[in-house]
């Protein structure tokens, strides 16, 4: 039995589960195990039926992983990783040269963007200047 985890913030309980390696899941066909009901516009409910085949586009999250999937109509859904079974006959590794994962986020492999600003002095430099100013001079 997996270990039960309780959030210190919300008090929500869940069980840790392991999702498949991302490069064995992306661009694969999966089957929805249970009806997936989401809130729609104007207080309506939208349902992806049990047994529907979907294409898995992406995986996100570490604690409660979700797959971003497309149904047969091209609609995008975010579904819990434990609610989708990857079809074994379609399982093959995806081309890892096209996308990589950095901190759980898929990216195209380009260099990370530089920070929004640069600082002229670090906090340590400022503290050293203050210490020099506060030193009493003997003489």
C-alpha cells in the first residue's frame, strides 16, 4: 500500500503514485479509465467518457502528475496520470532531440532567458562598504 501524504497547508490527502517516464508517454495513445468530468462555461459540465482514446501531449506535476491530452475532436484535457492507461502496442520512445524537460517543464532546448535585470552591487558588496564606513580611524 502506498504511503498516504497529507498537505500541511490544505489538509488534502493523497497517495504517492509513480507515473511513467515522460519519453515513454509523450505522443502515445492512451485510454481513459474513468469518466473525466470538468466544469464548462455557464455552469455546465463537460465529460470525457471512459474508454475514450486520447493522444498524450505532455506531462506535468510531480506530486499529483497530470497528462495534457487531446481527444478525437482535438480538444485539450488535463487528466490525472492514474486515470490514463498507455496502450502497450503504441509505446515507443519519443524523439528526445525535439523537446527536453527542465524542472518538470517541457522546452525546446534553447538557452534559458536571462534575468529581467542585473544588479551593479551584490548585497555582500553593500555590506562591506557599510563596514568600511563604520570603522573608526585611529589617528
